[in-house]
C-alpha cells in the first residue's frame, strides 16, 4: 500500500475527567487507558503505553532504546525529571574508531549502541511514582506480541524504510555496512523477510517472551543474566564494545528539570544530556517579543531566529554534565537571553550563528498521560533512526538503538565519545504549569524537530489561546539540520516549510534570506508527531489532542 498522507485534521479535542492517554497508535493508547481503569495512575499507564508501543510500533521504540520522562505529582505539586538514557561502554574509544578509518561516529555498527536505558527507566518510574509493578503493566503488550495486531497505516509505511537495514541487504546504502551473519536476527521483526502491510496481522513472539521475562524478574532480566550476555555478544559481533559488566552497571538518574517562564506559564524540560536546553533558550529569547501582535512573516522569522540561537548553544554545550560541567544556570537565565537576543535582526536571517559563552558575559514515540487525580506523565522512548542500528538481539525481538552515533570524535568537544559517558540526546518530553498548577503534558517526537515543536506548540497554546488539537494541526517549520549554519564559515541553515503555509509568507521569508525547502505529502511526517493534554485546575476537565501526522489518538474516560 502506497500511503499518501494529507494530514488534514478534522479531529475534535478529546475531553474527559478520569484520565486521558494520548499517543501515536490507538491500541497503545487504549492499553494505557485500561491501566487507568484498573486503578493505576499516570506513571503506571505511561509505562504500559510505552511497552505496548514497543509491540505495535517496534521500528521506533522499545526495550533496546532510551527513555526520558517528566512527572507531575498532584499532591506535592512538583515536577521531577527521569533520565533513562544509557552510557557508552567502558571500552569505548575514539582512538580505536580513528584506527578503523572513521572520521565521524559510525551509525549502524555495534559501536553506535549504548547501554539501553528504557527498561530501567520504566521500573524506576513505577517504583517512585506508580502503584503497580512491571508484571501488571506489561500484560497488554505481552498479549499483543503473542497474539498479534493489525499494523496501522503510517507505521506500515515506515516499516518499509527499515527493511533493508533489518535484513542487512548487500545493497543497503550505509556508509558503515556490516552484513554480519547470513541470516541476521532482524528477520524477527519482518514477515517472511518483508515488512508487514497495513492491516496485516503482526506477531512478535520472541519479543513477547522477553516482555514475559521482564514481567517476572523486573529490570534485572535485562541488565543481569542471559539477556545481557546475548546483547553483549551480538553487539560485539558487529564491532561494538558492550559487555555484561557494562549492562550490570547501568543506572537511571533523577534530576531537577530546567525551566523557562513564558508569559505566566512555566515550561519544564529535562536537563542535559537532553536537548531540551535548545527549547528553553528559544523560549527565553521569544519572551522578549510580542509574537501575537506581529505579522505572520515577522513572527515566523523571529521564531526561526530564536531557534537558531537555541540550537547553536545546545550543540556546543549539551553533553553529560556529570562528566563535563555545563554552565546551565547561566545558559537558562534571562540576562543571558537578553544578551543573545541582540543577535536577532528583525529583517534578515542570520547566515552564521556562533554559540554564546555565558561565562563571558530518527523516529521516536511520545506519549502523555494525565489521570483523574491530576498526576501527569510526559514520556518519550526511542531507538533513534527507525529501528536504530537494526541489530536485533537473536531470539529476543529487541532492536538496539544507535544513539551513540550522537557522540563526536573530537576529544576536545564536551560531547566527545568517552567510556561510561552519556551523549547529546535528541529525545525530550515537556510539561507546563500555570499559577502553580499543572497546565499541560506535551511533546513532539522526531529528532531535532523536538525542541522546535515544543516551542511552536507553546506559542500556539499561550500566545494564541489555541486548543490542544488546534495547536497540533497548525503547519510547522523546521531547521532541518541544526548544525548547518553554526559558525562563521557556513551559510544559514535550511528551513523546511510544511505544506499549509502561504506562498506569500514563504516569499517574504526568502526575501529576508531564509533558505527554504517546501515539504508536502508523506514527507510531512518529519515535522513530528505531537500529543497534548491540558488540564483545567478548577473543574478537573482534561482536554487532549493527538497529531494527525501519526496513526494515534487520545482516549479518555
């Protein structure tokens, strides 16, 4: 089936009081809702939904990936940030990769696999905030993995793009191709060696067995024992470094979120090593402009320029702060925003954007859950580039991420590859509060689109008073390669413009020096799949929207 996506949303907002789950696949949303109805809270439903997405959208997320979450506790009225990203193995080495001829991090070999942090994060989220255990919340995912489900349309289309990687085809276009065994284990995620078509029944019994092991033994099933040995051996077969000792040493971390105050609303993001810093800086910059009073051209131009500056700083400073110190308080301060705002020209696009020095003066899943008590979880789980490396641990159904490809091989850069270190992470959930109460759980998946999506959705909600569904339906723009245009030797980065913007707007942006790339049809999935749940603190009414660029929906009761 050649699915052509028009994304013309005629969706209404979903409204409920006892709980809502919003995500990119309807069966996953219903799995989370079932947990709420069984007495679970937002944390329990979030993990059930994430696990179910591993089954129904395994080309984007899963046990072999990483996870970040923000949780709003309705009793304490506090937001906590969970970092479930993995670290580089103990033997990770820039020197070894250089000897092998790599000038950049390889993308699809075993070197690109970090310790997968998702299952530890699921467990730790439940332990701190949930009411149920993994044995309870994994049951829907186990049933569908073993009994099957009809593959939805956009997911079927994306599955096709991952097939050659999973099969390790000789003609697969990869700069670091390693075909490995004659019958690679990626066939576990295919039907007789081909991707499932929309509406076909897909079963992944090996993944079901892995989920059963986690349900019985908890996170130790992944990080200790037989699974850890199988994963390590498979990664090493493809050149990587992971050992069972690396797996056993993995830990999640709890952090204080970073924030930006925007017209009375507070935006929360996970701190580095996540790229939420880019969104915080862009929002701080935008706070100094009256975006609602501007013409459309002035507003879009200004927001793009704010985002360029946000990325310039994020790409320089975001790394593992437990290894390399980051001047985080200064980067997120209003005084720093005022200093950087002076670099924005109201009439011309920046052609180079150097990062600031505050001390001097591709695919992902996202889900949002709010329960009837007002607890909220904003969670994102990813393998990075589709199925990640496409390396599936034999007999487990677990595809391994390629997040370590986000390291750099310059030993002097803060984000340089090093043993036991976390790298720049693109996956970021978001949350907002207003007047000391929860306002929204929100997120937009999709690589570098994520902070840009958070920024654009926040402006839609706050400056224009849009409902969640309306805020998601609006056309988006995207700096398609944030690293392009950074530094004095490069031209300004390319700006993708989603179908729906007027020709007059694009002509005016081009006149101001923006290099535009109009994108229509199925290519619009690159502008991300967002989910938003807003809560009215006076009535407890939940209002949710789900992005038409994905197969999913919001469901409530």
